[in-house]
C-alpha cells in the first residue's frame, strides 16, 4: 500500500458544520420562518435591501439559517439570486403611485396632502419594554382587537392612505429647484454588466441601494459632517407599497393596459434638498436647491436618507474628496464583497507568505553582506 | 418550497455570459475583461472568480482537480470541490496528469501541464498597477496606452530601498509583449511556468469582476531589469523531507520535538506521487 493524502480538511469541515448546526439548535427550540417574517420586519427589510432580492419569505429563511446574522443572511440570498435567470424587466415604476403608509417632509410643515407619521420609532422612547418578556399570543390578539376596533372611528384616515402629490413637484412649480426632465435612457443593470467608470447614474443608484446599510450610513454621515456638503434637508420621505408591472412576455406589445401586474413592493423613498451655488454669467452666483435621491426595499429610512446624500455627493464628483469619489464609494459598500474579502484573510496563505518570507530574508542577507 | 439547482449552480444565461468574456480574454492575452460577476455560495474573496470560470466551463466528461496553496486537501480546496461535486457530480482527482480542469489558488502544479488541460487561477487583485494607482479609470487608461512606467518605477524603488525586488507572490509579468498582468499571487517560482505554457491558463477575479487569460504558447515574461534579473524563490541546500525533491517550491515547517526547521514539497499530490514511485525502504 502506498501513501495516501491526509484527509484532514474534509473531516474538519464536516465536523465544523455539525458544530454549527449544534450551536443553532442546542437550546432545543426552533424558530419558525413565519415568526421571523412577521416579527423581525426591520431585519427582513434590511436583508432584502442589501440582497437586492424582494422576498420576505426567503429573507426570513436566510435569517433563520444565518442565526440572525445579517451579513450571512445577505450572502445566502445573493448566492441564491445567482441561480435565477433574469427573465423580465418591469415597466417603469412611478413613485407618485405609491400607496403611502408614511410620508413626512422636514422642509415644509404644510405639504399638500399633509404629513402622515405612520409607523415610526422616531418618537418612541428607547426604554426596554420588559412587558415583552411576558408577551403571549393571547395578549397580542387582545391588543389587536382593541386597536382595530378603535380604528373604526378613524376609518377616514385609513381610507385616505393612498396616493399623495410629491412635495418636490410643488417646489418645481415655484421654480425653486431645477426642473429635471424625464430621462428615458434604458438603465444599465449592474447585475448583468460590470461597473465601469465614469459610472452612469443608474449604476450608481443601483450600487447604493444594495449597499450595506452600515457602510452607506457611515459614508453619508461623513459627507454631512465634514467631507463635502452643507446641511441637506429631507424634502420628502415616504414609505409605502409600489405596484410592479411587466410587459406581456408573449407579445411585443408595450401598451400599458396589456401589462401584467406582478405584485407590490414596499419601499422607502427619499428626496433630499441640497442648497447649491450655481455660476451664472459674469461670475455672478445664485443659490439654488439641488436634490439627491434615495430608494430602498422595505422600511429602511436611515439607509434611504444616506443614499440620497451619497447620490448628490457622487454627482458633484470631486475625486479628491473620498465621499465624492465614485470609485471609493461604489467599490467599497457592498456587503458581500467587503465581508468576503475581509474574511478571506482567515484562509491559509502559506505559499504567499513563504514567498514574502523569502524576499525578507534575501534583503536582510544582502544588507548584512554589505555591512560585513 | 423545494428548489432544484441547475447543473453547475449558475443559470445557463450567466454561464454563457461568462464564457463570452472568457473567449474575449483568450483573444486578447493578458487583458482584463470586465464581467458581471455573480455571487456564489462561497465567500467573495475565497475563489469566486475561479469558481465562476470552472462552473461555466465544466462538462460531464471533465475530470476536476482543485488545489489551494498547493494542497488538494486544504479546507478551502475541499469546500470548493464539494460544491462542484454537489452541483455537477463531476469526478475529482488529485493526480495532475489525470485532470482536464484544474482550479488552483496561488500555485501552478509541479507536474508540467499539457495541451488540452485547463488551469483556472483564483485572483484576489487582478490589477497589477493598483499598488500605485487606486483609480480603476486611470489604470484602464494606462493599460490602453501601454504606459507601464509606474510598474517599472515600483520595481526600481524596491531595489533602491531593499537592494532586491520585494514583490513576494504576484510578481507582475508582461504578456505577449503587450499587457502587464498580475499572474495572481503565485510565487515567483511559478511565473516561468506560464511562459509558452501548453495548457490554457484562465484567471478569474470574482470580487473585482475581471477575467483574463494566457492562451497556450504565449510569451509571458516576468518584469525585471537587465542588471537586476528576475529571481524566483529558491531553497538552496534544502530538500523535501518526505520525497527528497529539490527543485520544487517548498513549505517551511517546524518540528517542535526536534526543535528544527524542515522543508516539504508544497505541492502535496506531486510529493505523494514521488513517494509512491520510490522503492519502499
């Protein structure tokens, strides 16, 4: 019998995976996917947004498998996404058609249609609610019954939930912000062609919207804290459901009435107002309001706001400022890419390190030879 | 909700797209072809570029070999093999000669590759000029204009500072007298194996979304100066403790019992093969 390879790697992996399974199950309790999708809305929304895949069920499954680790859950969904062919592109979605659940403006108190606070933690006190330790299905049902019963009084408010005019349209009519014409260029698809520079706006927005929530937020924070921009103001933030249609795949018909409704997606949309100086003739300067745009899957308000700030920042494009440098921002905010490369450092680097060691020894040897 | 995965994981449209980029890469040796890299079930930065090449090219009649830093049994090699096996059922081998498709991280096997074999190398940083130019737009322009003064200057500065080049692994090469290319972090020892290689060499960077290639019988020259010639790693006076090989790339190991350093072939399957060919003592 000859020599055989030591099968250390194979067995170690198998045992490690068993151990991982044990860590997930050791308490003897199984968390249901449905419990995650109904009770962890914030995490589900974040994971769907960073994964660029809209499915509450699959996001919940990924969260379960990842034991609640968002970086791992996003990774699972992105990998799954790679197995899906791109069969259709939807028709253009108009956010004015959003079924609004919440919309606020920090710019105007009195906006057409009014402010709708909706569901928000903004004005909640962050006091740990110890009652939740004891929460039961029965107590939840009782609360729901009471709440929905009370709401009858407020049917009017419920019925009003729906379409609202856009705040920025009002400013446009006033001529206070530059009228941006509809750009009907076919958007690029960053999941089908790789990013080249200078990037198109559609590419930038896609990379931003699938960016890691923390990374997008941190970079936008840097923008407003000291790297490039004055204080922006939220023109409008809205959260709600958008209907998605696709053209009939059977005919060449692009008639709107023939389109198929394929469902709704919940999104957060932000239109951010940013004061900007515009140069007029003879060096005369004028102040104008520019705007940045943010849109992400789910209720991800901080991320959508951050995205709108980075959108504007990237449009300025002064490469000496990191947050305006598109390569700096767009190459480094993807969750799967950044966590993947950082974590790859755990892999063996025996060969590469040996090569470096060889160089280090050589330079040392040469310097001692020289001195000696 | 039961999900069946496609043969070789990726959908056929994606595979075709990757193959198109690969064909372009072969047509322009050393040129980095951008492609829309897909996320895979293994870590981004853990060989997804190489794996996408492998998955888009593998067929049922292939024989696969996967090595990671010289070892067929390293955890990452095993993990990649397991995924390919799970989604294709293609048999794997350790024997370099028996393989038709070899995916490797940072080594070219010691057994010379031959015509008809395909070597896929995993690439972390495909841009050889990135060390001194962070901007992608800029490096693309430099390649376009064949402006490699920065690459030469980088080597020159290393010599001035350290009296020899200190590129470690991934020493830049000139391909077909046109493009400066990162050979992936293979040791300098392996660079000459690329020159006029009989096998097709494909390089894939998943995170950086680039594919490039060294077609068979293509000139690949490691960058060096006339008076400071290219010098691969060497292990003078050392031989493999297991098989006695001398002119191979070796791992440096430490025997804690004897309290001494010893050397061993880094290419584990090559070492094993030699040991098995030797008469038993």
